C-alpha cells in the first residue's frame, strides 16, 4: 500500500520547486523530461532525489504521446533547460531520463532526439506508469497515468511491472467535451477544466469520458488480484475523478494531493548520473 502521507509531502516540495530553487547536496543533478500532450515539464533532483527545481510550459507539440511538431518541442525544451540553468546559477544540466506512454515505445527515438537537440544526454528511457511508481513505491496494484492524450496503466506484482497498456483517451478528450457542451473554443474549455472552482460544475458533463477511462483500466485488470488503483497525471487533477473510477471498477482508488508532477518527478529519479 502506498504511503500517501509520504507521497503528498514529497510532491509538495516538487510543487514548491516551481517557484523556489532548493540547494542540492552536490553538483550531480538528475533531470526528468516529460514530453506531454498538454504540457512539457522538466524536473531537477539532486543525487539523493531531493527536489531542486521545476519548470513547465503548456504545449501542443505531441499527439497521443507522439511528437508531431519536432521544432516546437525542441524550442520549448531548450527554453525550459535555460531557465533552470539560470536558476541554478549557471550550473549545466547534462543528463536526463525520458518516458513514454505505455505502448508508444516505438516513438522513443524522436523523444530522445528532442532531448539531445536541447543539449541533454539521455541516460534512461522508461514507461510513464513505471516512472510514477518510483514515487509511489507500491508492490501490488495498478498505476494509472492519465495525460492529455492517453490513459496508460502498469500492473505490478511483487514490485515488478508484469503488464503495461495504453489507450488514446485523456485530458484532451475531456476538454473537447467541455468545448462542445458550452459551445466555446478549445482554449477556453481548457481553462475551465483547470479551474478547480468549476470542477463540481463540469464533473457531470465530463463523467462519460472519465467512465470510459475507468472502463479502459477495468478491461485489463483482474479484480481478484488487484485491490487498489493508484492515479496520477494531469487529468487526475479533476476533483472527484477517483470516486468515478472506484464506482466504475469496483476497486479502491487513490490519488495524491498533486498528481500532475508525479510522473515527471519519477522520471527524474530514474536518470542515471
């Protein structure tokens, strides 16, 4: 079982590192690069996995985990890297790890090209749900990472990933439903989705999309063997999403206080230095 108190405390510091730069224990730094459908995120940890700094930027350079605007992705990663290095008093960030939505490993090379083009050496490539479990540290259960484009999951037994799956339903689909329901542009719907004060209002509208995400997970798990679902990813910031998952699947569902940065931080933990 995940130690939710530990995870929330750690993620609180990761969140704080967006605006505050912490002092590392040495100059050896780990970087996690998360090329997402809605956001690109860089998280910096020191060699003891203490959060040091984080930068993110909204982007639309990927679709379902695949880079569709290479030059745009490269520009954003370079800019984020430069911002972090400036915050770190000019200390150069050399190595990074990257992660792919489960099932899109064939496009890992393009992700690697983006990282290398920005000046990183890619020292590890992994799948996103497994990266998230570096934070959660669960032995048995299923980690579900819901990003902008996909719902990915990793089933764990005895601390090992035994199955990974991914399907193209994510936060973008939630935004499209909001845009259609309110007859507003996509960008405005995205803002509404990210406004926590409006989550109670929009939940009934987007519930069918969330139920579809839950049904994707339910399709791949054995309820006799899995007793807990652990959520992460930006879409899981939606208030009440865990209750919908639990009702749809019949399986106890947990999410941390800030699920958005879990995967990027987990990616950074797996950076080899």
